[in-house]
C-alpha cells in the first residue's frame, strides 16, 4: 500500500520544509502521490522530480451529489459548515482508491488535515498529519476542531517534544499516538564570507506578534545607548511592517537597522554568511500562539552563527544555552541586548558557538534523518508500503541531488 501527501498549497516558498521532506521521501524510495488542494501563489523556482495533482478550483467546481450512504455517515450541519473540505474529500476519494491508496499524510492541522478527516469519514481512508505551531496551539473556529482531528488521526507528528507533550495534555484521546519528528533541513554549510563591519545581527521571519521584532528593536536601542557598534538586518514582510519602521525612526535606529522586506533564501543566506550573530525574539501571542521549531534558527545554525533567542516552546530543544547560543526570557529586551553584546564584542566566542551550532544541526535536523523517522511511522503505524532498502541503510542525500531538485 502506498500513501499520499495532502497539502493546502504545494510547493510554497514559505514552507520550504514541506518540499524538502517530500523530495527526501522520494529519495528513500517511498514515492508518495502528492496532492495540493489549491495552486500556490508563491511557488519557488523548483525542478521537482515528481508531479503534483491539483484539485479543481473551489470557485468553479460543480456541486457534488451526495449519495444516501454518504448522507448517513456525515451530519448535514457539519457538511454545510465545512462544505469546501467535504467537497475536497468527495473529489479525492475516487482518485485515491483508483491508485490503491488507503492513507494520506497532511502538513498542518488546517485545511489539508480537515479534508483528510472527511476522507476518513466518507471513504474510510486513514490519515495522519504533522502539527506545526499555531495550527495546533490555537483553534481556527473551523467546524472540524483540533480535538476532532487529533482523535481520528492514525498518528500525529509534531516538531518538538514540547508540542508532543502539549498535544497529549490537551487531547488525551491522542495519547500514545503523538510523535516528535523534527523538521529537517539540508545540511550544506556555505563558506563564510568576509564579516561585515561593524558586526551585524540578522533576524528573519514574518513581521507578526510572535516573532517579537519590537523587543529586538528595543534591544538594539539599548545597544546603541551603550555605545556598541553594530548593524541589524531584518528580513520579512507582514502586518507589523509600518509599525516597526515607525519604531526605527522613533528610536533613532535608521542608520544601523535595515528592513529588507521579504526575500528569497539565497538573499538570506548571503546576509547570514557575513553576519556575527542571529537573533529571534520569539514570544507567545495573546491567543496562545507561538513559534515551535523556527526553521530560520536551523538555517542560522547551518550558517555557523550563534543564536540568541527566547525560552519559548521548542526553541530550547534547538539552542543549547551557553554552548551554541544564548536563551533569554521573552519580553526582556535588556537581557536580549546583553546576550547580543557578548557576541558583538567577541568574534572568537561567536565563531566557537557557531561551529558547535553547525554540529548540533547535523545531529538533530538532517532532512534525511527526519524523513526516515516519518517514514518509519508511516510503515509501522499506518501500514504504508516500505521501500525495498531498509531505512537504516539509506545513505545521506547527496548535495548535487538537492541542488538539482531545488534549482540551485
């Protein structure tokens, strides 16, 4: 029995971990059928070694006819409240059955997972999903709740032990079916460029509350007040763009903080290669949302940079405080400034911690290891066909293969 990946949008430039994982699964011989509910509006320039099946357009698709048997299995009120995902499942069921697929795996406890929930309800096709951050920490108000998704899933993968324990406390019916699977990253360290002068801080992320950029700017103002020479590059776009630009002007940081807007990965890598330290002032949002395992921290570790961040969610599982970087309390710009100052003043310390961070990334976040972990769950928990070669004998993915697939 094979399986299918089910995504809301695929491939997406803001979800690089998803297409890395699918490519790794193909390299392992799993050969999943890849389905995207919607066409991406931000598709990266990729040369993917497989086809993606897109569902019909939600606005123009014909209304489905619901048989008596389906009506008996699906409460009318629930169908109407979640009509689009119900229709996704009605369209997908025959396609999957024709291919002999009896299990789907979705990323995020959102649109794709809800479509998978309906697949199980209507067609008896089992599902699992990877829960990431706000999709599991916060309720979306959708008809299919997080509790319903967790209760009916064959298994759930989460990015961190923090999230695994949170899921089992919050959804006791899922106890014993939640497993930690780190998001994987390509471990291909780039050569360090000549460091910028004065030394620079880099921070990357959507300009939203949980990334804590206002606290980073306040820390920068404290550094400036102490006479520390530095520059700071902020990469990303979002709702707080105007607010942050206003803060930069108000705090008098216009000559040392640069807002780069959203950029491609190659642009970010070039900034990381010349930086002294990476910072992410992550925090919990008012509704309970937060980061969980920020990919940007992995990328900074692969770039051999020390990481200054906060003790939020799974970040302590990434950054070893005092070895690969520094962790401070959220909403504490003074401590953030102290930690940043230690690396800005000591290039040797930054280099030492950055080198340890790279080694830790190789141990924990290799995409090959992450894909193998998920593949083992799919074969042992969901009965998905295993490839001919044992996972333990699968070699690490070769960098030329990755660059060919990712168009580099």
